C-alpha cells in the first residue's frame, strides 16, 4: 500500500507539472514577431561635447605694408610652418604707386640734368662775358696808350 501511495503521488505530481508547463488556463498571449528587411547603408552616428579649446601657440601676424588682402591660403585652425605663405595682398594699388614713384624719379632726374645743363650754360656765358670784358679792358688800355 505504501508503494501504491508513492506511485499515485508521483503520478499526481507528474500530471500537475505537465499541466503547469502547458498552461491551459493561463493568458492567451500571442507572441508578436517583427520582421525587418536587411539593407546596406551608412550608419550615421553623431557625438557632441562641450569644453574649452586653447591654441598651443598664438602669433600676431602683419604685412610689411598696408593694403587689401587679395587671397588667403589657410583657414583658422590649420597648422602652418615657418616660411609658408598664408595670405597675399592686393598689389595693384602698390604697383601703381611704385610706377608713379618711378615716373616722379625719372622726372626729378630729368630736372636735375636740365639744371646741370643750365648751370654749365650759365658758367660758359659768364666765362664768355669775362673774356669779353678782359678783351674790352685790353682794348681800352691799348687805346689809352
């Protein structure tokens, strides 16, 4: 009889476990499945942050003369090396000023040459006048004798 009770208890436990696993009285939950079609593409990820940025070295730059900047070859934040051309001035106004200065120099040199020629002409005329004076004085002296 103990054996019969043990077998009955085991069978009841087995039935109870089977019913619990199958859940005949539980919620009727349907499992939903989501199908996604796989496609090739770019993954866009963005990261943002905040903070303070300081330059490792700063330098004040200037041109030897004033004027308008014609072209800039670098952008802010670019690394540059010694001797690299960073920007160019618009040289049209400077070239015009240079040409005008050259013309003024040529005119001044011409005026100097004309003044020297005038001085030489005046000195030659003065010498002629002195020679004429000496000749007249000599003629006067000879006439008085």
